[in-house]
C-alpha cells in the first residue's frame, strides 16, 4: 500500500506592502450603509465654516461582512490596549448614541431591539 501525500496547509504569514499611491486621510465622522453583501463605511470631516454645519465625506470603503466582524474584534482590542496605556477615552454626552429603546421603524423588531440593547448596555458599561 502506498502512502498518500498530505496536502500542505497554506501559509499564515502575510507580508504587508503599501502601494506608492496609498493615502493617509483623517476623518472625525463615520457613517455606514449596509447591504446583504457588505458594509460600506463612509468617512468625512465636520465643516463648521458654513451654517448649517456639514460633513464633507471624502472616502468610502466596502467590507464584506466577515471582514467587518473581524474588524469589530480588532477595534475592541486596540481600544482596550489604548485605554490601559493611556486612560479611559472620554465620551461627551452630546455624542453618546441614543438608547435603542427609543428607536422606531419596521426594521426594529423585538429581536433587533434586544440585540442592539445588549450591545448598547455593554458599550455604556465600558465608558
């Protein structure tokens, strides 16, 4: 009987190379759009030089849902480490998201309200 060759697992090492035209931009405003396929994250900068104030959106990135879930994990890690090293990040009351119990609309089912409420409660506990 002959031995069968075992498949070689793919390498988990990745080399990151930044392209010459890679831009570093700043954003102090982020909004999201969702679809069945992905999450679109749109970045912008608050412009207070005109009234009413406006946000000048400059970049959007689409992430497949798997990547969005991984990003949420790594963002929590980055925030936890930053706060351990530098202290809690203050959150002005004016920008705390509304209580999910105040949300309305046909997409706000009891299951959605419960899931969002749990995330909100956890988020508030970590302020």
